[in-house]
C-alpha cells in the first residue's frame, strides 16, 4: 500500500524525483489522499521503510515506478500504510529495492535459503541472513525481528 501510494504521487506528476515539499503537497492537495500533516508522516514513513531516498535535496523512489501498477481509482488507506506490512515484508522490500530482483524471486530465494539451513530458523531471521550475504544493510531490522519473535 505504501509503495503504491508513493508511486501514485510520482506518476501523477510524471516525475522521478521531487523535493519533500512537492511530494507532500502532491499527496495532500493534488491527490487529496491525506491531510497535509499526515502526508508529511507518510513521506517520513516511506523514507524509514527504504522506499524513498534523498539525493541533493530531492526524494527519489528506491524502486522502479513502472513496476508498480496504480489503478485510476486508487485511494490509500492510511491505517494500512502504517500497520499493514510485517517486518518480513519490509526486509523483502529492502532487498528488492537494493537488488532490482522481483519480489517473488527474492521470497523464493529466501525460502530456499531456509531449507538449506535445515528449516530451523524463522523466516525473518533467514531474510536478514540472505540480505547480509548479498551486501544489503538491514541491521536496523534486527531489534524489530527479535521483538517480534519473542512476542510469539
């Protein structure tokens, strides 16, 4: 949902980069998705999730916009944006954005890795291992994975 929301904003403007102010205004005033304050939080959330990165004062999506289909009547649900994705999904999103591989392939490779490791580790831990072996920085997810596993 978050990825599609970000893609929608960039596609609506026909741009591959926007400054923070323009992106926030696009989400709130042009597309009328959220209030201005909520739009700011959505942009910050997308940055924390690795879907946006800043270069020279401009925000760029960390994924190919063409890979995200946005229906003409798309309307994001703010509650899902902030609570929908599991830590596993976010790790996979980071791997996809860093490697350029498609999501299905990444998940299949993580599943294969889990089997190679004797199927004794939780999938979130295997995703972290897979990412680190592929040179992808995911250490910021370690505490969250630990908390999730301990809460089960």
